[in-house]
C-alpha cells in the first residue's frame, strides 16, 4: 500500500488513536494534581520531594522527545509508540503501589519517559498524514482531547478521592492509566502502520542532550527549600547558567564537525520556528505552573476538598474543549496576531482571578473562579494548537518532522519543569513563612507574578513573529491548501 493510499483509508482511525492517547496522558496530568496533598500526607513527602514528584515528569518527558523523534523518523513510529505506551502504563502501576516518596519520584520519572516517547510519535503521525489546514484541524482535535480530559479528569479524580480512604485514593490516580493503556495498546497493534527502516544511520547528540538536561535540572534544584541540601541555591543557579553556555558552545562545535545537533541549523535558522517554539515554552510553563499552584491553593489554603475543586474545574475544561475543537478556524482567520490577542486575553483573565484571590472572602473566590476559569480554558485552547500548527509549518526542507516536533515538545517540557518547580517552591516557601489565609494569599500573589512574567515573554515572542509575518507576507495556516481532507 502506498503512502497516499494509507492516508486516504487509514488517517481517521490513526487520528482516533492519537486523540485517545492524548486524552489518556492528559487525564493523568489533570487527575494527578488533585492527588498531591494526599500523596504528600500518605508518604510523608517533604516540600522538596513534592516539587520533584511534580517536576521530574516534565524533565523526563522532555529528555525522551529528541531521541524518540529522531528514531521515529528513521525506523517508523509504531514500535516506539508501543514501547512508550508500555512504559507509561507499567510505571503507572508502580506509582500506584509506591510505599515511599522516592519510589513515587522514580515511577513518575519513568512515566514521563514513556509519555515523551509516545507524544513525539503522535505528533509525527499527525504531520505525516495531514497537511496545511487539515493538519491544523487534526492538531485541534488532538488539543480538544486535553479539554475533554480536563473535563472528565477532575470530576473522576474528585469522586475517587471523595469515595475512597485517604491512603487509597491517590494510588488510584496512578492506576487509572492502566486500563486506558491496555485498550489503546490493542488498538495501536491493529491500526498503526508498519514502517520499514529508512536506512539512515541513527545518531543523537548525547552530549548536547546531557548538557541541556543538566542545565534544566540545576535550575530546578535551585528552587528546592531544603536548608541541608548539599548544594546551595546560588551554586545550582550558577551551574545551570554554566550548563546552558556549555550547551550552546558544544552545539556549535558539534555542528561544525558534521554532527546533527539537537536544534539543527535549519530549525535554528527559521525565525518562525524559533519564535513559535519560544511562545510554546513560556506559555506552557506559565499555564502548567498556574494549574499546580491553583490546585494547592484551593486544596490546602481554602480547604475546598477534591470533589468541590473538581466541580469548579469543569468551567476551564469546557472552555478548553470547545475552543480547541475550532481553533483551526481561528488560526485560519486571524493567523499569528490572533494568538497574540489570545495570550493577552489569557493574561487579563489571570489578573482578574488574582485580584479576586487577594481581595475577596473565601466564598467570593469560589463563586468567582468559574468565570476566569472558563476564559482561561477558552483562550488557552486558542493558543496551543494554532501556535503548534503555525510553528511546524515553518520547517525548512530536509528537516525531519519527528525531530522538529521533538525539539518543540522538549523546549515546552523543560521550560514547564523549571517553571513549575520555581512556582511551587515560591508558593510553598512564602506560605510557610507565616500562618493563616493571609499568608496563602500572599504566596499565591507572588507565584502569579512569576506566571505573568512567563506569559509576558510568550506574548513578546508571538508579537515578534506576527510582525515578521506581516513584513514577509507569510500566509496563514488556512491559506496553505489541504492535502488530506479532515472535515
């Protein structure tokens, strides 16, 4: 069967598998935040261990992306998808049976590796099968799985935590991935295409990946609150900066010697790809940090309980699901400047909620949250898929789609791991300085300033790309034509 015949007859079931896998991994993330307070209490995890449990998933996810993307370009995506799914599901089981915070950290780390392997194959499959506005629609449907997971996850997680003993409920937050993984594994065996090897030699810039990972890890370790830590925060920060400088120097040397660096010359020389990746980095870091800090604020400071918080979380999930499903139309009509407007509106909704947290009584905060939550979900849905589609259409000739998608996701995840670690560390550090709700409000305000700074960087990058596109006459996603119909 030719590639064209495969595209015509099998694009829909493969997209369905990709969307289902997106739903499963995102369900894990939406549920896991609810489990944090009970996991912490059950395993007697320190604030540092809690930060690691949250952050190592994103670091591992990111580290896996580039080699998995490059290997998928060379040998095909089916085998790697199945390996990643087996890891994600298997270590979900390990996490559910953990008897210490250290085991939970390791399980979460290896879960992240599996999710990273899966994710880059999913994005590669979508890019292989769809082009132009059909690709934007496919990415919109994939993104809408996030909205659906955001809708189902908190409700499911809240019900589980409300109906089970404290030491059991958080374990089920891990274990819920296993049945989903088994079903998707069976479907993937049946429907994902078998691909022969391209014959090209597989190579990964291992030194570059190690330096980038070390810089990210040291930046994250600089946020930990343990006074007895072997390295001080200042030492970790200096090491992170040094690692970043060494990474840049190594990449230049590696490329001059004929190697294939993590960020290829073609990608780094594409302004649209670079600026779009920066938008994704800062927006994803700000959004995930806000989600984790908000969850801890509601559960620990306001004592809402998991079920009530789950019900409050329906509004942002509905906003995300509805807007993501039609985000390709938004991208086709407004292009990059539409993303600029969506980021600005997202920041305005954050300021609205932040003002409510600082000024309103507890009942007022609970009544207010669904409105800015709905707006945040809706504006977020108009950012993610359009930005991803516009960024990945900027690939120069000769650049592998899996590699480009892998670096795009790598940058998102590493930025997210640092952002969440800094945000949670800032939040928990400020909250424990004094007691009572005023301290929690102050802590939330400090974390919100960091989040707004991250989003401000995303806004600047999007605006820069929008100005560049107007000057160069770059076409919008919807004007590029349609290689594979997806109505």
